């Protein structure tokens, strides 16, 4: 019997992870990516052991080790005073406790790692410059039409086409993502171009009123990723979700933050690896998933940001997409049941966990950006409890 055909809209991290997972379940896969070249916007991501454990199980541990950094520690500081509030060991502690590493990696590197793995699979067919325009699900098969007019039939469709997913819009017919009122300024720095006192091989989160900054190494520690998230709305003339930043806006938002943090921000132009030192991403999300019907219906499923876009305050966006792909593999391999039941099984396995991470991410953002007495209580709690607040066993132990 010929293998079943899975169509995937979107060739980002989630789409490629889904493609690899589906081949492991015995399916043939066709990926449709709207851009003419495979690439990922230059930014860093964090991968907890819940995600790296899956990559290891797929035989990608060595490839990950070759391109990622593996910080030994997470520390939290007060953005105004610079005071160390708390910390948690990563490194060997994570490997011992959870069976996998905590990694920090350039988004393009994890995308390239997955793309290489996918391209080695004869069962995967990549179609670039072919974004999904619409689909038709007749209960027996699903047919997609691309923006270029190509029509392809398959046994199932997975929408992994991001926050602004067209697959989701047709499947659920819901409203656009909501604007969070948070702006992410992102940059990549050459560590050797920074003053030695500003270089770092650990994850540092600076928490301040109405803002926070996170820095960590990528590419084996040669580069540093910095993201500053502040409260505000993009300029009226902003061209889209990824744009060149007005640095003066960030400097004003940083206000009276401490000297080490101010020095790091000031060092960005000279140390940046990008043509434009800062990129600005207005952040959007959705309310936590409310049921399995928001992740699958009929022959169509949603994965990653298309299903559960979340705020970055648990650093789990990519991790949840990788977990989704692993769950999809298990569901697609259920050959004794029909395809809608398999996708329903996938959604039932994933929706509550994803909703919990979404809700926790929203709460974390409120804590990170708190003001007044809540901010003071946050700092006291971090000093007293430290690692107990930072470690997340329920997240890292299972996927």
C-alpha cells in the first residue's frame, strides 16, 4: 500500500519538525513554503530539555551540539540596580535531572539543522515560493491551492504557517491575533567586539518596571543574542512585524536602568553582526487554547504558532512546536484508525499542555514587567526562593 500523503503549509521550524516527524510515522510529506528561499529571521531562541530531548531522539543531538551554545547558568538581575536576585544551574544539572541539555541557538541554525535532516529524507518534497491560498476538505482527502495556482491533493493538511496562519483562518474563521502592547528589540552581537566585562556565556534576565532584557550566547558562544522587550505600540508608519528599529525609542524606554545594562545597549552598534543593529518585532498572541477543536478538525491540524502563539516569557515558542511535531508523529502512526481520528488524538494530547504554557507565559510577562509593590515582592521572592521559582519540572520532564 502506498504511504499516506501529508501536506504541510509553512517551512519554518514547526513545519520542518512536522515533516521529519511524519516521515518517521511512515508518511510521505509535501511542504509548501511561501518564501522563495529557506531562511529564518536572525534571532536567538532558547530550547529547554523538553525540546532538546526530542531532537536527540530524532538523531539530531550531534548536529545540535555543533551549532548551539549550552550555558551553565541562568541568572536574574534587577534592571534598575543591577543586583543579582536569583539563579539556577543549567549545564550538567539539566542533563542529570531531565536527561537533556538546555541549549541557546540562533534561529537560523536550528532551522538549518532541521532543513538538512528533512532534505535527507526521500519521502519529503519541498516546494518553495508556494504559499497556501486555500484548502478544501471533502472528508476523504484535502486539496490545497497555492498562491501560484498549484493544486495538490493529500490525506491530511498541517498548518504550520505561523501567527498569521491562513490555514487557521479558514479552519476556524476566528479573529486576527491580538496585539500584546509589547515590543521586542532584537540584536546579535560578536562577543569579541564587546568589552570583556560585557561578554557572557550564561543566560541573564534583567527585570525592570515595564521592561525586561534577556541576553545569552549562541553559535558556541561566539555570538550573543540580546532581546529587550518594552511596553508600547509600534509607530504608525511601521511596515510590518519585522522592521528596522528606531534606537532612540529603545533608549527612552530603558530609562534609568543600571550602568552595565546601559553599557550593553550602547555597545550594540559596534558589535552587531547585522547591517541594522536592532530589529523591532511588535508581539502578537492569542488567548490560551480552549479545546482540541482549536488544534484540529477533519483532515486539517494546526501546529506551533498557527495553533497556540504565545508570548516569549517562558522561552517555549519553538519548544512547543517541536513537542507538537513529536505528538503528531505518534498520532499519524496510529494506522488502525482513520485520519480525522489521528488528528483528533494529536489535538487531545496537546491542547491542555499548550494552553498551560500560554497562560504561564502571560503571567510571567506581568511579573517580569511589574511595578510598585508587586515589583518589590517579585524581587524579594526571587532572593528567597531563586531556583525554586526558576525551575519548571512539569514542563521540562514531559513532552
